[in-house]
C-alpha cells in the first residue's frame, strides 16, 4: 500500500496515485462474490448447492427418466432441501392430517405444492 488508500465502505477502497488519478478497488482485488459475500448469505448458498447436488444424484440414479432437456427440480427434491435446512432456522414441521392434505390437494407426505405451482 504505497499510495494513499481511502476506505469508502466495506470492501470498497479508493487508491490515489502520485499523478492524482484514482482507482476504485473492490474487495482488494479478490473475487467479488467470494470477497464481498454480501449477495447471498451462507444459508442461501447451502440451499442452492444442496439443490444442485440432489439434482445431480437424481440424474445419476434415474438418468433413464430424463432426456436431453432442461428440467425444473422435482418438487420432492426441492422440499427435501427445505427439510434439511429447517432445523438451522429453528423450524419444526408438523404432519398434515388427511383432511388438511385433501383440502389443499396434496398427499400428507408431500410434495406440498401441486406440480403446476412454481416457487
């Protein structure tokens, strides 16, 4: 740091060169999405990566069910990701009674949204 550095805010610095020119440096030159880590909290990243891993496992174990197309993650896998993360935020699930499940048009064990529903 041989030049004048002024911290503008977290992860944003202004460097003044001897010529008077200034450079705005983000995250001290590190990868922004890793260095700043303000876009997605680790919880969101964990859920996203878990979705990706479960999708890969689904393709590996049931590949014959999928053609060379783009698919929406099956609802049962998306809900599995949610269940895996709920404890971290202090959420406890209750089970649907048969009458509740019938009322919203799902089975008591899920998935809990109809197939046409998009999150």
